[in-house]
């Protein structure tokens, strides 16, 4: 027995985790039939048990513990016809940031090139639209997608609802992924937005998937929802078949002039719980630590990475809210000991 204790003490932690992930009955399980009670039970597990469970899954599904870097640019800012309670770009909110000129093709591709040189694998472009607009705006979007792909980067677009034909043309242009978040649970949805239904969001996802484009789809916490609402959101995401390839986990950034401006900041441990549960439910999806990351301490961000986040948006802004800068992110990932493509970063 003494010899066994010595042997166990000498086992490297990574080896122990590797051994556990092979034999543990709760290792990677790819399911699309999660029940609400199962998801809620996961969310409410003791935090240490939840993170440990997520670690086992994450190390199995993400060998080498790599983190993807994504850069996001707002191409068309403000004046959106949707009434999302959290959004600074809604024409219904006093925070509306309209008045900024739409970016043309060349400046967008210059920003994409700079993002690649700073280490980004994916370049995401956002249009504050209820739905994609035909004509010159859509033709410019297609040109931007083609240009980003020619740079050797993944291209992602978020621009509201779209038609089957628009989805097919985006696929032909080489679009990697389309972002269309569900935001919150079906039950809480009407408390957050009334100008578009939850079902319309699901129909948009179906059109994107039918065109052969991968999905980037997640939600936001901290908007006054309950734990059951959070579980319900994750249940909808995890019962999509296949799962979204990318699942952004956002914390509300309470912007002045929006109906949610007075809500308190999200408890960082609640972000950890959402990340860990998403990782367990959707083991092979990228779980993206997205809006609200600036509000998290370095330690909280590292805990989210440990819990299964394997992608971050980096740079100085995330659409219209601030984001940690590149140098800080470089230091964070280095201290966490995770792999990312920082070869071309120049400190300034």
C-alpha cells in the first residue's frame, strides 16, 4: 500500500487526468436529447465537481488545450430595427450608436489582414440589421467574405435573418460560419425582444445549416433570467443536431441608455458554470468566451479556460463594447499555458 501511495504521488497531474478521462463514465458523450432537468442539474452541481467534469470532457475533446483567437469588426453600426433590450445599436434605445459610416470593402479587408498578423484564425464581421439587405450592401458582404477567405482565415458574419438564397450565396462565397444567437431561453425571450420571435431565430439557423455553413450560436446571461432560463437556453442549443460548431457565452454589458442599464454585473462564477455546462453538453463545439470578458479578472478568465472555453474574441473592441487588448490577452494565455497563434504579435 505504501508503494502504491508513492507511485500515485509521483504521477504527473496530466497523466492522472488522461487516465481519468479514459475510464471515467462521464467522459465525452455526444448527445442531442438532453432534458431540462439534466441540464439544470449540471448547472447546479457543486462548482468543483462541475469544473472537474468539464475538464475531463475538454481534455478528451481538445487535445493539446488549444484556444482559437477570433477578431470581430462592426461593419454597419447602429440604427438596428430590432428592440433587443441589451443592445446599444437598437434604434429603440437611447444608447443607439448610429451615425457612424458603413465600412467599405477595402478598409474591412485591411482590418482582416491586421487581425491575421496579430494571430487571429477567424475574422468576424457584424452588420446591425434585422435582416440582410439585398443589392449593393449584400454584394459588398460577399466580397468581404471572399477577401477574408483569400487571406487564409475563417470568415464569420452576423447580420440578422436571411433567406435561403442569401445563405446559398454566402456559402458559395466561402463563408465559414454564420452567427445568430438565441440570446436567452424560449420562455424568457419576449422579456428581451419583441420585434423577432424565437421561432424566427430557429428558422434562420435552419437556413444557414441547409446551405452547408457552420453555426455560431449562443446566448447572454445577466439579463434578469432564472437558472431555469439558463438551463433552457443550453437545452435548446444542445438538442440541435448537429450541435452549433461555435457557442458564444456572453455576459451582459449593461450599457447606459438600454432598458437593462441598471442590472448588476454577472458573478464571474456564473460564467464559469455556463462555460463548463456548455462544454459537457456540446463536447466538440468551440465554447467562446465573448462579451463581458473585460469585466472578468485574469483569474476568472483562466478559470473559464479551465472549465472548457477554447476560443476568445480579442482586440480592443467587441462590436460596440470594449474588450481586453491584444497584449493583455497574450500575457493571459501565456500564464494559463494554453496554445494560441501569437507568432506575429508586435507589442506596442
